[in-house]
C-alpha cells in the first residue's frame, strides 16, 4: 500500500494543504506543536477510519470551521483508489472512488497501517482493551471470518450483560452456548496468531535494539480448554456474574503481554517495552507480507526520541530494508542517519516550508 497524495482542509491546525509523498521513506521534521502528529493522524484516519488520539470527530475540525476534509490517493496492489472523508458535528462520511461507503467493515478490509506513537504505546502497556484492539484489528483485516465472529460475540455479550444487569434471573444457558460458539473461534485464531508472531519475533528485538535477548508474545485467555470446559467455567462463574451484573470470562477479558529474557511485561523498563512494541509491529508487518503479500503503511510518530544514536541507526537500517512506505516524524534529523534516501519535509504552524 502506498499513499501518494494527501489533501487537508480545516483538519486540526491545517487550514488547507496538499502534498505528494515518496513511495518509500518520508520524514517530517519540526518543533513540537507544529502539526507533525496531526499529519500522521490524518494518514492513520484514512487507513482505519478512526483517530489514534480521540473518538470525537469534532476535535479533528480546525477551530472556527464547521467541517474538515481529508482526501488521499492510494495505490493498493495494482489498483488506484481515491478516498475522501468529511468530518462534521454529525460525525463522518466516507467516499471511496466517488461512491459513499455504506459500512466501515467494507472500507477497512482494504487498507491497513501500523502505528507507533508514544501515547499509543502508553495506552497499549496500561490497558488490556488497547492490546486486544490492536490484535483484533489485525486479525479482522486478514480474516473476514474472525471479524464476523468478533461482531457476533459482541452482540451476544451485550445481550448477556443486559440480562445480568436486569436482576430478573432467567436462564443463561442459551446465551452462554452462543457465547461459546462465537468465542471459541476467536480463541483458536488468537492462539494461532500468537504462535505465528512468536516465530517472527525471534531476532527482531535484537534487530531494533542491538540487544541479544529473546522476545515472546504471551497470550493468556480467560477461558481455556475445549468448548465443554468453557461451559463448565461459565456455569461456575454465573453466581458472581449475577452479583456484579456483567460477564467475567471470555475473549473480551483475554490478556496479552511480553516476555523478554526472563522478565514479563510488568518488569520491563520503559526502553525495553518500547523496543518490544516496535518489534511486535514489525512482526505483524512481516506476517502480512509473508501471508498476504501486503505491505501496510508504517506510521512512526516520534519514534527516535529517547534512543541513542547507535540504536537510532540500527533501527533505521532495519526499516530501510523493508519494502513498506514509511512515515517518520521527529524534532531533529541528522543527515546520513538513514542508509536509504528519505524525502524530508519541514512542518511549521500547520504548513510545509
């Protein structure tokens, strides 16, 4: 996937801008608060139809404007696409190749990007829901059956929770059986994903940090075993679920973590966790390339800060060998730091200069 052109109107601090991008490495340089992250946010928006900073479309609209527009020209495989997103007080509307998109799932099945952002990294480390969201989005992109099972499970979960919250009693067995039918498929897909990513993670932590340590992704499901084991566990959990008014076990409570050397996620330093997360993104990227021949856009916001020059160079050397289109934002860029040619742009006050 390659984003060739981007146009912004009244998006964040951009009044109106249009730019073209290089097919490989694009670097945006500028002081903090000038619009680098805003630009990357727009790129993420067109690949996921959501921001990585807010769930409220109104916050994306420039102060004083009624609407904002984001438009891109994208090459995906051998096809050219044009996308336009309109943001207003009423929400967002999306056009793909001049036709309005009726369902989000139709659109996000076409495009994918991988994001590094310091705030996003913090949320991924702190909140299990953020970790599940990353893996669910990835698996939904590569497997439509997973997306359907995930949607169906969420519908069942909502209905089960309504019954639990009502306090009316009622038989949970039917809802639990539906929950097992949908949730067990999710478990198997997540287990397969963890195995594949661990195969790819071997050596990636060293490649991006220079440290000789083994990194593994840990998947800890809240329900294990076969479907009949799930049924027994859910039956056992029912009294407490009725007391608390919500479901306590299932894929919506699954956990993910890292093990680096002999340490788990809770014991990793900030730098170790940062390196582990970057390695995970690169493993996902490698799987997409190997299994689907798909190269997602890599969006790397403030990736190089807090890294010494040797680590920066090792990381950029690895990135330069990838076939992906890459967007990097930074406050400083040293000429010759990246071994591959990079298109460098300076951003100041929501404008390219």
